[in-house]
């Protein structure tokens, strides 16, 4: 990967993967790419292969107890993690170590906010049937899932996680206010958005948005956000109602 400028203390993602050439991928484009080029955040893709065993640098083996597929070896991933840990804080709050995994806790905006407040993080991209369990225990690895579906590898999930996190770092997005108002930041889905032309295929923009009454617009947007959330995401709606009724039991993840 080409050397980029790096601001001292810039938030850094270290990604352990069998496919380092997949990075920065989409993260190298648009606002995240520009911020990466400016050194506002940094990315180190760490190739797992050189940590492999023997002449062929084997990284995987058959599952203990039998069954289909292959499992990434604990010793191989352990060596890569130890290399990735050099120069990083051992406190997991300051530097989380994450394994992208369908068994993990579902990734949320609240997690992205937590990760963006850390100094950086290390991500392990699985392949095949996943990782030897012992490596997760030994290095206090947190498992995070992108959703209830199975990908072929952790790379796409890692890029999604990094994208959601990096855009919360000050100055990465031009307009910081835009992250404060969007979906999930207050526990609601975002209201519908419109722009020019004022009439398109006979469809008009709701009058209120063209009225110039800022307070009325804000009320309309809030009502729409609440309606959409209630209709589409009863789970989010219950949590939102819980928080706003002073019920500390709202199931929002932090
Ligand atoms: N046998 C595993 C799936 C392995 S899929 C199981 O049933 O749980 C191969 C790799 O893809 C995983 O190790 C993980 O790193 C990644 N992966 C697959 N689905 C994912 C998801 N929903 N979220 C995050 N990572 C995922």
C-alpha cells in the first residue's frame, strides 16, 4: 500500500486479513478516501499469510471433532495479533480488538460512536469456517456481526464497520451536523428527504418544507421520523419510547 501522510495520534484501523489487497477498497474513495489521504485517519492492512506455518505458510486446518471446511489456526492468528498490538494501548476501551463474525453482537451506530472515541482498533477478518475459539479468549476479542446473514469473509464487514466509524471522526465529513441528525443518532430513522425539482413526474415536495417555518419543519420531520420508525422498526420504536418515557430499561445498546 502506498505510504500516506499520517497525523500524529490519528485514529488507526489495523486489519488482519488474507486479502490485504482488498484495502482500502471503497474506503479509499470519496470523503473517507480524502480524509485517509490527508492523514486524518490511518489504515494498516496486515497480511495473515506470512504468519502461517511451514514452507507453505498454512493458516488453517480441519475442525477438531470433524465436519466441513477449515478453521484459522489459533497460533497463526495469535502471531498476527501480537504484531498488530505493537505500539497500541493494551486497554481494550482505548483500542478494541474485534473479530467480524455472524455470531457477534449486531453492529450499531452506538458501537460506531464508541469505536470512534478509541485511539484506533484492530479487526480480524475471518475466512472459511472462522477462527479457533481460543484466540478469541486469549486476546479478549470482541465479536461483532454486520447482521443475520453469512458473508464469505470478514473484509466487507470490516470495511462497513470502518466506514461507519471513521465518518464520526471530526473533520472527516465536511459537515459534522449531518451526522448528528441522521438515522439512529437519536434512536429514530431519518425523515424523508427532498431536493429540486419542486415538481417531478407530478409529485410535489410537501408544502411545509418550502414554507420557511423552521419550527414547523422541525416538528414535521420529527413526526415523520417517529412514524417511519414505528412502522418499520418496532424494536427501535420500543427502545425510543422506553428512553423518552424515562424508562431506563430501553434496550439501546451502548
Ligand atoms: N462458520 C461461520 C461462518 C464463517 S463465514 C458461522 O457459521 O458462524 C467466514 C467469515 O466471514 C467469518 O469468519 C467472518 O469473519 C465473516 N463473516 C461472515 N458473516 C459475517 C457477518 N454477518 N458479520 C461479520 N462478519 C461475517
